[in-house]
C-alpha cells in the first residue's frame, strides 16, 4: 500500500434525527481508567460489491442512506454525538450536546485485493482509512472510502472511554439495521445509567485486590523495550485446531482460556525469557452478567475489569497447557463473587485516570490479551449490501498486545473459514519463532 493516497471528497457532522436529552453524562470508574489508554479505537471493515445484496433502491454504500440511518441510530445512542470535556472536579465527562458525529467520504486508488492480500494493522492502514477526529473532543468519527472496482472500506474511530467493544458493536448493529431495514428496523435500546457502576461511598478494597486487578498498564517507550522494532500479524486457527487445543487443556476450558494459554506459553519461549523471572498475562473481563443483580444486557459504556494471572517463566515454559489454562480460568472465576466485583470498581476509582497517555510496549515478560469472542464483528455490520469480507484494528503497534476474535465467514461464502483469529503485536525479532511454536503445538500436541 506504500505510496498510495486517499483523497477526501467531503466531510460533515451527522446529528441525531430527533431531539435528544441534553445533559452531562457522568463516567464510571471503568470508563475513567480508559480515558488516556490509546485514546481512539480504530476499526476497519472491508466490503465487496455483491449483485445479490439486499436493500435495493440505492447505490452500493449510498452515502445519503448511510447518513440518514446514522442520524436515526444516534437518537438512541446520543452520547456518541456528544463531546468529551473535563468537569469542574477534573473528571472527564461527556457533554451530550448533539453536536454530531464527524462523517467523511473519501476515494482511494487502491482495490480491495490490494489491501486484503496482507491485511494487518499498520500506520498506513490507519492513515488511509481512519478519519481524523474533528474536533479532538469528538466521541466518534466515521469514514467511508470508495476503492477501485467497487470496494468499500468503513473506518471508525471511537473513544474507548465512551464505550467498550460490546457497546460499540451494539451501536453498529443498530446503524446497519436502520440502513438495511429502514423504519422496520428492530432496535434494542441501550442503557445509559452509568451510575450502576459507581464506586461505593466508602471505598472498600478486597484484601486480594492487588493479586487480581491491574487497571494501569506498565508500558515502556519503544526505545526502552529492549527489542527494537514491533511487528503485527494475524494468525488463523481452524475449528479442528480449536477442538484439539481445548481437548489438550481439558477441564471445560473456554476458547479464550485455551488460546490465551497457548499464546502465553509460545510468547515466553519465543522471547527466551530467563526461567527464574516472573511473567504475567493480563486481560479485560466483561462483567455485565457477573454483577448481582446483572447489569442490563445492553448496558452502554465500559463494563470491563482488567485482571491478571502471574507465574514463574519456568512454570509456563515447562508446564502443560492444561495447567496454564487452569490458572487463567481460576482468575476469571474470582469475578463470580459480587463483593470482588464491587471491590474492582472501588479499586479503579482509586486508580483514576492515567497520568499520561498509554504509549509504548509492555515489558517482554508481560502480555495483554483482549477477547472479542462472541462480539458480532461481521453479522452486526451488514448495511444491506452484504457482510464485510474482512475486519481488523487499523493500527496496533504496542508490543505484547494480542486480540482474540471469531474468524467469521466473509459474506457466508463457506470454505475453511477460521474459527478464531489472533491479532498479535510483538517484537519483530521474535515473530517467526512465535509462529513456529504456535503451529507445532497442533502438529505435535503435548498434554
């Protein structure tokens, strides 16, 4: 893609199609802790024109139709049309003022195949297809890029302090439904009551909190990370391989626990870590259904608690995947206790907002694994012209970050679609060995 440019054709602000509540939206401790973490989440969805696509009566990705549907979706999801600001107490908040979502339309000389040949997060992918955030306080920005030969890229940049992945795809699903089905669209209304995750008046931190929760990242500038260049790559794991992996892990291991165990072990070996050193894997857990009483299913905001599992490198390198998966499962199980969850909210309230943006890479002894499993990455974003052929983060250049997501069958065209995709970002010098170890586990499984 080097040397190719994207020409912006138009830009505007799309506002809700009806009057929306005008108020300041208080942010929970689970929102605040993300206020500086990587700022915006850049996502890209790639589409090819389909002759049998539903939704006749408009051209492929008709811009007017997209804007009209977006305006309707913003009535229920009105905080996305607001602006971030800092309150009098220094706490970030969202001014729900209906100023609108920044919407850009662009054209590129690239074709879909030029991009999908080697799809992986990169600064170039972000430069081409992710809109600038205008103004910087905007919560959401959207860009529709028309490619050569009829391809489309939908790029979105969303502030993570406003929503997590579950909430973001609830919004995308609603936007797509209005575009595809018009006024007949079925809308599940979001819950905007973030006080449901308010800290207790008297903060009460569980004695084991420091051994479970880790809201702040221990990131280092790339020059200090010790391994030079950072590389991103996507690995696919088939249904048969997932079944084999879960069988190796045993004990009812979830897909996430099994894949994370494999990634953790392979990363420790590929990085040649000293056996006597400590290593940890950290990951956010969705607590919507774990709270007592449970949060509303469509709670709109961040409902993620960051936890970690730690061990000696020797135990991870020489241990079985079953034992490693059991460590991960055990940490997740701690969050079935409502008192522990309430303590997590209090703990994040005490942690507050990071002092500086979270830029750089994790130490080589650490990993952060983010699960997008179960999020409708493909089904949710059929705007009436077919599901996307591929989706990804546009940029992820922080070493030690991994994303685990459903593979998806692009446009339902069958074939050997991956059951799970792993988007990894780690030291370029270790990527080849990491991949070799990952593949070898399925050829020569060791229980």
